[in-house]
């Protein structure tokens, strides 16, 4: 009776879950292929900047500063803080090839190697963002916004970024 119904329900849920997971993986694969064909590195960077621009559009105009310069280097976005200093926010798009390979890798050793490569690429981008910290005009930290897949692939880059006074943030939380 009820045990059989429970077993049937569990089996149905498992089947639906597997089907949904397969569909999501096919969609992800298709998106990655489209991105590889349509969006080169410059287009991906522009897409990332658009994510940040959309987030900044939610603030009053006087809270954002575009093309703010730190030591002569333009920062695409800066949040104007109450003390008039700027919090630099820079969009980075690291390790696209490695993220794509990770999505299709089944071997644990390969996946681990790819995670390490992704993390190194993220840390390298963090180092670039440190150039947007200037005690005279900015907050004591900056923000590096990265795609969610890169952010969530990291194990220790968040800590390394913080030690370099950079807050690592996924686009979805920007």
C-alpha cells in the first residue's frame, strides 16, 4: 500500500530529476557553443560590463561614477561612498576555456586540475583589480565581479582576494 506508493513517488522524482539534469546540461552545452562562436573575449568583457552597468542603473545617478581614474587608469564603475571616496568595481571574465572543459570533464583528476587552473586565473584577475585601490581617492578595498561559474569554482581565491583587499563577487550578486 503506502510503502509501494512512496517507492513509486521516489522513483518518479528520481526520473524527473535525471531528465531535468540532462536537459540543463544540454542547454548549458548549447549556450557555451553559441558563446564560443558569437562572443569573443572582447564581447564577453562587454557583456560583463553590461551586468555591472545594469546593477549601477538601480542607484541614484550621484552614487555611481563611470570612467573614474585611479593613478591614471580608468575604472569602468565606481560606487560613490558617503565619504566621497570611490569603491572601484571591475568586471573580469577569467578562464572561459577551462570552465567549459570543467563542465564536460568526468574524470576527478582532470576536474581537480581544471579547478586549480580556474582559481589561478581568477587570482590573476584579482591582482589586476588591486591597481584600482588608492588610499587618497578610493575605499581600502575594490570589487572584482566575475561570472558565477568562475566564482563558485574557486575554493581559496576568495581568501586570497580578500588578503589583497579585493572582494570577489559573482555577477548574480552584483
